[in-house]
C-alpha cells in the first residue's frame, strides 16, 4: 500500500498483533570495544518474530539520561525455547546511553515485534548477505531462518578492522560461509566486494541479495542486482516516533511503477525491495 | 459502580477518553481493544492527496516532542472507501478531522465527509504547519468566525473546532467559534516551536519549525481549556500533555467535559486503556458516581474576569 493508492485494503502488520510487554534484563555486556549485547527474559507472546522485524524500546530514564520517545532496534536473536530476546547495539546517543546502564534484574518495556521482515522465496536456494557494523545484528536472524529452511547462505561481513568484526561465529554456527573484509586489510572497498559477489554470480551461486542500512551498499547491490537480474531486499532505518504507523514520521521514498511513493519504514518496512529503495 | 459516560452535545461517549488527531490510526488495533475508547478521532485529511513535510518530521526535547508531519493525506475518496468502513466494525463514535487551506475548500470537504458512519467532524482550524506563514484560522476571532460560519452551513453533523495555542485571543476565538455554530471546542493543538542541533547547527526538523506536544505543553493547554470553559457554554474537550489519569482529572476540574490523549500513545500505545482504568478506580475510591463530580469543579472562588481571561503572565 502506498500513500497515494486509492483502492487498497488497510494493511496490518506482518504478525497482525503487537504487544507492549515488560521484560527483565538477563545480561547487558560489552561484546567488544564498540558493541553491547542485551539479553532479555521475554514473554512467549512477543517471541513470534520474523527475521528483519524490530522492537520499539522504552529506554530507561536515569539521572544522567532522559530519552523521551521509544527507540527502534532490530532483533539480533529471538529464542522462544529459552524465552530470550537479544539486541546488539552501539552506544551512540541518549537512548543507547540509557540502555547501556541497564543491569541484570532491571525491567525494560518493549513494544513488538513490529514491521515486515525479510522474505526468502521458495526458489531462492543460494542467499548472499552483505553487512557492516551493527547492521550485522539485523541480518543475523536471516541466517537462522536460512538454516531452518535448508538454504545455502554466504555472509560477507565488513568492519573497520578484524578485531571489531561482529557475528562471524554466529553466522558460521548457522552454517553460513563467511567472508570477512576489513578497512585495515584493504579488502572492504566497494569494488572488492563487487568482484567477490560477481564471481559467485558467475558460478551460479547467488539467487538473492540481502543487506541493511548503508547507502553505499544499497547502490552497489542495486547495480549488481539490476545487471544480473538478481532480486534483493534491504532493511532501512529512519527516525521513528510511534513505531506502529500512526504518526507518519518515518517515511522514505521508493521508486515504483515509474513514480515515487512514500512508505513508512515502521509499517510497510523496515525491509523493502532492493530495487525500489532510493538512496539518501 | 462508576458511570464514566461523557456527553458532548448530542453525542454520548462511553467514557471521556479519546485519541488526539494525528496520534491514532487503524494500526493501533494491533495493540489495544479499540472498543474500549470513548471515541475514535482520525488524523486530519484534506480533499486532495498530499505528500507531507520533509524528514526529519519529529524530534524529541526534554520530556516532550516536536513534530512537523505536514498532514500527508490519501485524499477524501480513499478515506471514504477504506477508512470509514474499518471503524464501522466498532461500537464507538467516529470523529473525522478535516482541514483545508481556504474556507471554500474547507466547506467543501466538510460537506463531502458528512456521510453515514461519521458521527462528528473535528475541524482542524489550527494546524500550525500548513497555513500560510504559519497563520491558522484559529489565531484570530474574525477568521475563526468566518470559516466556522461557512462550515456550519456545509454540514448537519456536530462540528468540533480544534483551537490553537498560537493565539493571544483564546477566549475571543472560543466565543467566535461558538457564535458561528460550533458544537464543541477541542483545546488545543500543538504549540509552534523549534529545536537546533548545536553540533551541525541545523534545525532538528526538516520543516525548521513544528508543534510541541507532550507533558511540557499541559500547563498551557490546561490554562486555555479553563479559559474556554469559562468563556463559552458548549462543551470543551481538553487536549495537551495528558499521559496519566491525574492529568485527565485536572482537565475535568478545569472545566473540560472530555479529553484527548495524543503523544502519550506514542510512548505507551496502551496509555488510553490504562488511563480509563485508573480514572474509574480514582472515582470509585473517592465515591464519585459520575463525571459531574469533577467537571468544572475548580475552586477559583469567583475569580474576576480580568484574571480568568488574562493573555499574559502577571
């Protein structure tokens, strides 16, 4: 549904229902110099998640930090069998600074799961994802889903240096073939990544492309996808207020049927068709 | 047993809690029981399709937020075909918020939206984002009277005039709306505001300025609701900074007959549901049978008009 359609049904979220729920912090530790892993004890009803969906977190108000609006955060992992919800985050602003102060036993109010996640179509046997930095968190549940469906996954993980590469072990555990590229080793340039992907396409090993967040990566994958006729999906970010679609705050522009439409990242997204997404 | 019923003119609401326009949509049905609310108030629509303002459309300030969404609208046809039928499945009055950039267009949409399924029309004569130079009809008594007279002639449905805090003539504007035939006043919309990022030196909103909402707006709109309740005989619906039952009680004591909850729903989508339960519990605990025990009960000891209608801090 677009903002300009005249005849479309009112679209519901992927799950049809979302919950505001109190969770309890199990742990909230630094993973390396840059990221923290928040593990929550969460009720079963909010753990019916899809890869690429997000939660809207009511970050705690502390003496030092007073975030007001909720903060959207991609799901890093959801484990109904253990009753756990995982988030991987980088401390960058008022909201994440407040989150970093959470201690085991503290409560955290979360809203979700929200939005439309990644899809894996039946004929997409060989999946390739490219991610950098905290974007890897968004793509981690996709690896889990790929393994569940018995698909072959290649993960290109990019970072500043080998020390801050994230989630490599997690992707390997999920049976993915991991290719690491870093700025320090001079292997993370767009043309290097293009060569790696195109070599695999030439070998017939890529049916779909996935990424998130980065404008440069979007442009690269759009170009590769268009050239070789390979579909893809991207998870986008945008500043949000309500996270449910009511406020119309988090719109982005998309190219569809030769016109530009605006869609809400929280509701119609956060995952969108790679070719429809527009750079920013 | 507490009776939470609120009467707004000819309309009877099961309780005095309803959403503020722009902070509510069909999407909330994913999270709450929509039948629990006193009314459903939709986001302002315009006749024509509109795209809305550039992003960022929202930013937070200490304990509150600014927005300049800009009334993106899918147009009236989409609304009548898709949105009204959605709300018809609930046993809750539907209040449709409308706006336009001039009085003729305003009257036209007012007439066209007066269809079965709509129980009242909230006329957004106050949105600070779209009127020329930020000037809204509701800033002055003369422009308020003019547009409300034309709107009154365009529909037989109850008309709720949504007033603006961006005026120095609160009671005069309220009286102008009443005189021109408004059935109720919604007091009030957001307050024109600004925030700047000190590092980039850029305004934090894509539209440079926007409307303040949230707890920090409450003392201002509460004062206005009080003044309006003193100035007119039609019901006043309080709106601004309500996030808990105590806020509702304060508005009712000031003279409001019902209230709208807005920004609080962004923070806690279940806020209205919680507020209804807390209001009922408060009234039961204090032996109040119905809302008349609260509405207009402010003990202002026959304050002089000169004090009640002040438009500046003494």
